[in-house]
C-alpha cells in the first residue's frame, strides 16, 4: 500500500506541471530569470513573471520560501497588468495567488481569490480566464469526500466545455487527463479511460511531454487494477517518450520507478533493478527525500529476491542513517525484517522484529498503511520461525484493518496466511475454508483486472478505429484539397496565359511604335553627333597646342629651380670660404671655433641645395643620402685629426620636403657637432650612433653617444646656449617633440610628422 500511495503522490505532482499560461512555462528557471532581468514593462514581462511563479510551486524540493516567491511574483504581475490594462495578466496573477494560498494551506483565502478571478473573467467576457478559474476552484474540493469529489468533477467539466469550445487543445488535453483521474477515484474506470485516450490523441498534436504523462497515468491505473502487462506496456511507452523529449525531471524518475514496481509485481526482479537504479540517481540529484526512500525500498526488495542481500541491506542502512521520524524508522525496520526473513536469516531478523514491535506501538492510529505493513511483516516472520500463535495474533490485527478499509488484496493476504498457520495445527477443514476464501478474493481481483483489460482493449480498438476514420477523412480532405488546388491552379494558369498573351501583343505593338520613334531620333542624333565631332576635333587641336605650351613652361620651371638651387649652393659655398678665410686672421680660439660651427651649419644647408640640384625632384630630398653626406662632412671637419670617434648610422630610405629637410639638417649638425666636441674629452675612444626610422606618418631620429654625458646638475630648461635654442626652435618648427636621456652617455630623440608639399602637388 505504501507504494500505491506513492504512485498517487507522483500523479498529483506531475499533472499540474502540464498546465501552462504560456510557452514560457516550459523554459528552465535560470533562462526565465535572465529574460526577466532584460525585460521591459510589457505583456511579455507579465508572462515571464507568471511562468516563474508556476515554477516556484512545481519545484521538487518546494518549501515555504518558494511559495512566498510565487506569491511575490503574483503580486508584481497584478500591479504591472493593471498598469497595462492586461486582462490575461490580471486573471492569471489572481489564479497564481490562489494556488500559492493553496500551498500555504490557507484554503479559505485561496478559494475566495479563485472565485474573484472567475467573477473578473465573466465581467470582461474572458472565456479562457473563466475556464482556468474553474480549474483552480476545483482543486479546493478534496477527492476523499464523495460530495467534494462530485463538485470537483463538476468544475473540471465546466472548464473542459470552455476549452473544447475555444479549441484550446493543450489545456483541453490537460483537463481531460485531470478529469480522468477523478473518474478513476470515483470508480468510473471506463469513462476515465475514454477521457485519457481522447487526451492522448489531442496531446500527440501539441505536446510530446503531455503524451508522456498520459502514458504514465494509464500505466499507473493499470497497475492499481492489477493489470500488470498493460501497466508495463504503457510505462515503457512513457519511458520511450520521455527519452525522445529528453525529459530529466522527477516525472522521468517516477516513470522508471513505476516500471521497476511493475516488474516486481510480475516477480521479474532482475529487470526491475536497472530502472530502480536510474530512478534512485535522479531522486538523489533532486534531493527528493520521499522519492529516495520509496525507490530505495523497491530496489532493496529487488536485490533481496535476486540473491543480492548485501546490496539490499546496504540500501536499508543508508535509509536508516536518514530516518529521523518514527514512521521512517519503522519503514526501515520493516524492510530489514522482510528481507532477512525472505533470506531465512532468522537470527539477525529477530532484532528487527523487536524494533518493529516497539516502534509500531508508538505510531498514531491514523497511519494505517505503515501499521498494516508492520503487522504483516511480523506475521510473516513469526510464521517462518514456527511461532504460529504470535503469527496468528499479528495476522488477526492485519486482517481487522484490511476488512475495515475493504482492502481486498490485504484480506486475501490474511486468508492465505490463516490457511498456512491453521494447516500447521492440523485443522484441515478450517484451513480449507480460509484457502477457499483466499481463492475467492483472488478471483475477484482477477475479475476486476480482466474487466479492466476488456475495457482497455475495447477503448484501444475504438480509438484505433476512430483514428483510422480520422486518417481516412484527413486523406480524403487532403485529396479534395489537392483537387481544388489543382483546379484553381489550372484556372489561374489559363487566366494568366490570356493576360500574358495580351501583354505580349501589346508589347510587340509598343516595340514597333518605339522602334519607329527611335529610328527618327537616331537620325537626328547622328546629325548632331557629326556636328559635335567636327567641333571637338577643332577643340582637341587647340588643346594639344596648349598642352605643348604647358610642358614647355614646366620644363623651364624645373630648369629655373635647378639653376636657383645650384646658385644658392654656390653662394653658400662662397660664404663658407669667406668664413674659412676670416678664421685664418683670428688668433682667438673661441672665435675660430664659432666660425667653424657657422661653417658646418651653412654646409648642412648647402648640402640640401646640392642634392636638389643633382636629383630629379626639385622639392624633395633623400634623407638617407643627405644625412650620410652631412656626417662625412662633420667627421672630416671635427674628427679627422684625432680619429678617436667612430660614427655609426642606420637610416631608412625616406624622402622629405625641403621645408623640413633644412631644420632636420641643422638639428643633426648641432647634435653631432656637440657629441664630437664634448662627449669624449682627452681624446677618448667612443661611438656616435645615428638612427632615423619612419614609423607610420612620423619620422623618429635618435643621436646617441657612449661618452661622458651631461653634468649631473645640468638643467635643460634653464640653459639658453645657441645649440639648445636652435634645437628647441627648430623642433617647434617641425611640429615635433624631443627627449633627452642622460645614461651611459647622452641620447637625444626627435619625433616629428612627415609633411607633404601641397603646393608642389597642386602644381603637378
């Protein structure tokens, strides 16, 4: 009976999972939370909040915190829906609140809230809301009371009528399934089966997950009515469907447990084990304690009946470690007693028999199932060890409770045990009486199962015939639709052909008229083109003369610029010779040094004009050639006598405008001159390195030496020598920057942008 009650619990858990306010209800919790975080205040946000609220109530490990979260989502949804004037959200937020009150056991408030949702739906002519309200109201009528059960069926039927009228297939399938369960509980098995198969046909078209649940429900009903072959058939169909839809929820766990339980009822314990193991893994993953205990009990039973007692006892030990209440402890002790008795290990079983007797004495009388299981286990144990009197006593207790509940299978079990116990005493007449009663009860159970099998077979055949008829009608409709489409196509093709023929005729005539107009136009255009060609030839002749004149002017300009550069270079050479002549007559060394420096500065400018004169480019110079010549000149002037300084350079092939070449040459002249004169005192050996690189639209020039460097107290900003003044001024002219590093010698780095001679380009 414990396993039957668990099946009912699983049924109640899985059926609400099918009810959806939108497709969002099928999304995982983390996905819905992400959508809510990025949503705006619109109707989509309302549906997301409703879906989250439903998931809170459907969690396997639902607690008070989850119920409070669902209520919070209902409140927020109601506020937003009223702001948006969104009837769907207002109605379903009230229904979510009603479901939350139901889970809080505040049924009075919950029922009133659901009735308010119904009233609002009726006032706003929202039939879908009315149907959903009826469904929630129905939940408040308990199935244990026959009158309440009839009321529950009444409200579910009202919801079914509306969903059928609105052709809401998903909800109709769900309501039919829920109503079928109520009909089974009221003893109307055939009616319930018909509804289930109708729901099954509808579910195949809208949701495979719905089909999975219906298969499972048919299987559970079949098992409860002892039709184990059909139970196994539909459980396996549910398992197959669950795998197809990749179901990993507790529903799949329950399906595997149902398959294992059915195999055990059929005494095929070996096949039950793999399904129980799968179910146990899922239950542990979800930390669903009731599931874990029930599945562990089933798996332990299968192990015990396949000569794997050690595994069965290990499972029971795990259950014992997690048994906190007396009911849980009693369940574990009953398991130990049953399996040890079956294995004929009566000595260790005696300890657990004593535990069961002590525990069952303290169990409240309303826990009928647990008490009956305990009495049955004690009766079986004492019967096995030959203590018939004690076994008879516990059988009497068990039978009394079974008769009170009208539990036929339990009464049969008691009669069979009476038969065995009385047979041991030798009272064969009384024993045979109990045997016949047991057979009569078994026949009654078999009769119920056979009647159910016949009903199920008839409904399956009716459904099959109905589906065949529907398929035939569908094929006929498809054929008629195909014929209609073909006739429509022929009609359209005929009309289209006529229109196309008229169009082609019109186009041909239009082309003919157009050709006539085009010929006349072409004739006029030819005359105009001939006239223009004649004018163009005269214009080309005049332009060729102008181009020849322009080329002559450009050539004369280039020659003039070359001559200017040559004369400037010669004039600068004269200036250098004058400075050289002047230095001969000077006895002051400082004056001679100043004249030498001036000569070098003038030479740096003269070299530029020399290059301009020698190359084809009249406004650009090759920086690599220019710098090498300048370095050679400075070396001959300042280092030739001692020759103690080595000059190294690495210069990219770069061409720059003359406007930049002159300041670059003067800066280079100043820096190299300074290094040759002051970096290596007392004729020390050393090296001066010149690096010039082009980096993108910038040129970077670095002059470094490994000499003595600048004095420690040297302040570059406050020093106003001619060389530093020139460096600062010319760097600004180049729109560049420079930096000084005084470490193991002196390094000066200059960086400036490359400028294009726009005027020259325009001239070209």
